[in-house]
């Protein structure tokens, strides 16, 4: 008998709140994850704009962050309740929150801040909430990211073993990240660089729209090789993993020297090629690349990726996980592992000294009653097809 867990997050693009409900159970050393449903919900009112206004390189205040922490927590609470109303009750909520700053110096992560106070979620749903999932890994010497490596290592191991080549999970959000799972189970993961972040910023600055819908402008432009060469000179790409990044590096000021001198279509074509090139470089030698995240909905980006990759490119849907909701299901898994006393980081991916239990637990309406820690190491994950009601 498993538990039903609701997973919540908002990615680095601050596009929306993603929530997914999963049934999770243990079968020996295998986790069985059954997707039960997912929603993508817009931030209410002007909350998204206020969040974007607080991101680097902007300055902010303790008052502004406190207000945002409460408002994001309330928005997450509403999203969780809507998912429970839609897909049925749950036993637990897990929240990755909204990242607003990731503190990295000299290649070392020193801190991270996710907004979305979990007490609001617990108060609204009456359920215990596992949140603040990144910082324990950072305290143990890791980057607190990419936590997608936890799901990917378990999920793609059979694919890597059967093909004899590394299987790579690629998530294209504001920042793109990959998990490389080798046939022997060895796993590395890191942020490759910008996914949609610079594309969205360039579209907003040049067209006034939040994104280049369907990559239409990029498809009309041509890659400016000189601009691309200068962009590829960014030291982050050559840094060895483990590594992580965010909008504290790839922000609006990053594009300032290119905006006045490049036509919008050409700039978007060039930034699309930048994402595709840096991702493909990181995936060399893979047999299969399994893509998910918002960037998969951009045909221009997917064409550029296919042209640059020397591997088979598929979406996570083809392996049973909806591409738009994969990170929400990941969040549900992370919270559930913590609930069962199972360490949820992958040290070879994040750079932590060792495996750690992640997160902090906020009680729900009643006292906490955690299950006994699972005695068997978890090595694999299987995505099951939900049973249909007759």
C-alpha cells in the first residue's frame, strides 16, 4: 500500500505553479510511481511580476521577501488544494518552492533561497508538508541541484543497462540540466546553462511578449556566429561538474551588450543555438536523451537540439512521465523519500560529501506519524500506468 503525494514547484522561468499527484509505493528495492494527474496554474494577480522584479540583478528588501514568501506560500496552498479537489485526497505534500537566489562562489554553492512558506500549505490542506529540500545537500558540500538526478538515476538505469550506453535525462526550464546515467548505474548531473532563461528575456526586451511562442521568431532569424562565439566564451560552460547556476548569472543585464546590435529574430535564433549547443556538448556519448520541461514545447529549440545531438532524442512522455509535469512528480518523489527515511540526494551528481535526508517537515492538522524507515536501499524506479475506473 503506497501513499498519495502532491508535488509542487515553480521553475526558474517563474512561468507558473506546477502541481502533480502521484501514488508511490515500495516493491523491494524498486519505487513504483503512478502518475494520477497534474495541473499548471498561473500565479495570481501581479505576483509573477513582483517575483521577477525581485530577482538578480535587481536589489530587494527584507520586507519585499517576507511579503513574497507569504504570497507564494498562499498561492502554492491554493494550487495544492485545487489538485486535491481534482485528483483526490493525498497523505503528504512536497514543495520545492520558488527559487529566487542560488549563492555560488568560486564553483562552490554556499546557500540557496526558495520562497513559499510551507505553513500556508499545511494550514490550507491539513497535510504534512516536506519543503526546503535543497539546503541540506548544500550544507553537506553539494550544490543542492540538480535534484532531478534522484528520479533520473532510478528511472533510467534499466534503459542505460539495456542499451549499453549512457541514458541522459534533459530538463529544459529557465535553466537546462541533465542527468547522465551510465550502464553501471554511475550517475552525474549538472546545470548545462540557460534553457529558456535568455530566450524569454530577449523576447520580453525586444517584443514585449513573455516568450517567443513556438520559436516563431527564432525560426525566421539566422545564427550570428560572432555573437554565439562570444556567448560560448562564458566560463561556466567549461567548468567541470558538479556545478549549478541560475538567473543570478544568466539575467537581463547579461544580454545588454547584444540587444542594441542584433535584430530580434537573429538574437533569438542565436540564443536558441546557444541552448542547443551547450546541451548537446554536455550529452556527448549518450545513447538516448530523454527531454522534458517547457523548452520541449519550442519547435525551433527541439530542431536545433536534434541537429546538434549525436544521440536519439525522445520526450519523457514516451517513457510514461508527462514532460510538462516531470519536475512536479520529481518533487513528490523527493518528499516521499524523506517521509520514508530514505536519503534523496545523489552525491556524485550534486557534489555532496555523502547521501543525506533532505528537507524539513511542517506538521499538518494532526501530530506527525512518520512510517518506519525503509530498510532496503532503493535502486530503481518504475512508472506505472494508472488503473482506469470501470
